[in-house]
């Protein structure tokens, strides 16, 4: 065994950074529904480009992430939120 292999086995495998899971904001507030008319709230869950943030970025649970997606899509359809950001040339 070389010195590098001994160090690997003695100290164990290299550990990767794991982010602490955040609690869902909507579960903490006991929200029963997410309204498509709350544009300021919905803007926080979209990127500047207009895309919906994934669960790992938003911190929402699966149930509320689905509700968020549905509310954002409804707000886009009613022109309360943009589909995509404006491009400047």
C-alpha cells in the first residue's frame, strides 16, 4: 500500500458537503393554498430569467412546490408574471 492509500483507509472516504435541509416556508405558516394573485410572493420563487426555482433552491416541500408551479403558471397566463425576462441588446 502506498502512503496515499493508507491515508484514505485510515481517515475513511472523503466526505462531501451536505446542506442542511430547510423547513418548508408554507408548512411553517400552515398555508392551505397559494394564490396566483400574490405576485410578490411568486416572484421570490422564480429566477430573474423567469424560470421556476427547483425544490432544492426554493426550500419548499413537494406538495407546496407543485402548488407554487401551478400558481406561477396561472399568473403567467393572466399576465401577472412574465414568461421570460426581457433581453437587452
